[in-house]
C-alpha cells in the first residue's frame, strides 16, 4: 500500500468516527437515545442505560412512574470514564 493510500484511509476513518461521535452527541442533547453506541449496562431503577461508543459514553437516566410510565430524566455524554450518578429527589 502506498503512503498516499494509507493517508486517505486514515482520514476517512477519522471522518467516520467524528460522524458517529457528532450524531450521538446531538441525539443526547435532544434527549434521545444514541444510534451508534451500544447499550452495555441497564439498571433496574426504571430503565437507566449506559451506552458505549468508540471512545465515548452516553448515560440515559430514566425513572419509572405510575402516572407516565418510563420517563427519561436526562442524558449525559462524555468519555468512557464518566460515572453513573442518578439524581436523587
């Protein structure tokens, strides 16, 4: 493989990764579940879920209520080192 071809493949991989990251970030800001991250941990607190992507993590906090059913409270976006910390009311 030539040096130019390796360079082009590297740039394409970076663009694809950035597209995944940006898409899931925008969905998290809109309080929606990510598309490209995989659900790894589901908590028994009403459906809170940790999603892992390529170098990032999305945490969806949910509560189970009698009136509304499953209610998404907030969604956090960060690195793999972000800890699950539900808001206690």
